[in-house]
């Protein structure tokens, strides 16, 4: 089951109690929001960490070991 149409069709066949349980789960999932990729969290933490006066070329040299 991978398309919205297939999911909707399956939901239509559920008993009322299971539809209610699904609705509760969906609402909780909606409130939690979509999980952000791990890289996004790291980028948010790293944002602004560069030292003033340091250029991109300086940073690239460090990552290549050109120091």
C-alpha cells in the first residue's frame, strides 16, 4: 500500500473503532510534525559558528590539510 488512493480505500474498510484510533494517531503525528533530517539539526547548531575574518578559502584549506 503506497498510494493515497490505496490508503484511503483501506481506511474505508476499517471498523469505526479502528478509524477513531487512526484519527487519534494522525492528529498526534500532525502535532509532532515531520522529523527534520539529522543534517538540518547540525547545520542549525553550526550556523554562525565561523570566526569573523575567516574566508571560505581559509576553511577549505583547513579541510584539505593545506595549513
